[in-house]
């Protein structure tokens, strides 16, 4: 499994918004703070909004806020905004055709690894990451 650029930058953008969620954050500020081109960020924001993870704060020129509480948004939610499912290898897909599948210990290994990764991603929340980021900021101030 390789985490693609949209997913990596999507997580960074969501973290940036989580750290400024009360006031709303302009896209240009997210782009500047995270060193992501504004044009590329357009694609990221669009997908995050479609997934319900980001929304516009009401009011004129108000920026973005989280679509729901940071404690309810998992890293898996963010990853899934850009790719339908996390799969370490093709054979973990239920639709994958393989003549060795029924008795393949290696296939079971990949399935177990995939489950561990998905469990980790689904139990790591945006709030947890934001708290860790705030600790790092405090350390360097």
C-alpha cells in the first residue's frame, strides 16, 4: 500500500483546519502554511467537502471549518475521501480472483496486515493528531 499525494496532503490540510477550526481558515492560508499549491489544494478541498469532512463557515469570506468534530474524523475517513478502500495488496479485495485464495496462508497474512492498518487508521482521530501537533508547537516556542 502506498499512500498517495492527495491523501498525504489531504491529511495535512485537515490538520491545518483542525488547528484553526473555530475561526475558519482560508484556502490560501492552508496552501501557504502547508506548502501546497493553491491549484492542487482545489482538488483536495473539493474531495474533502464531498466527503463531508470540510465545509465553508457561514458568512462572507469566512474560510473552511471541519465538517464534524475532530474527535469524530479518523485518518481512515480522510484517506477514503481520495480512494475507496485501503488495500495493501490486490488479493485482500473480496472481488479478487485467485486460484490459491482458499488455502493460501500468505493471502491470510496480507488480510491480517490490511486489517491492522485499517484498525490503526480508524482509531487515530484528527483530534489526536491536532493535540500532538500543538505539543510540538509548544516545544518550539
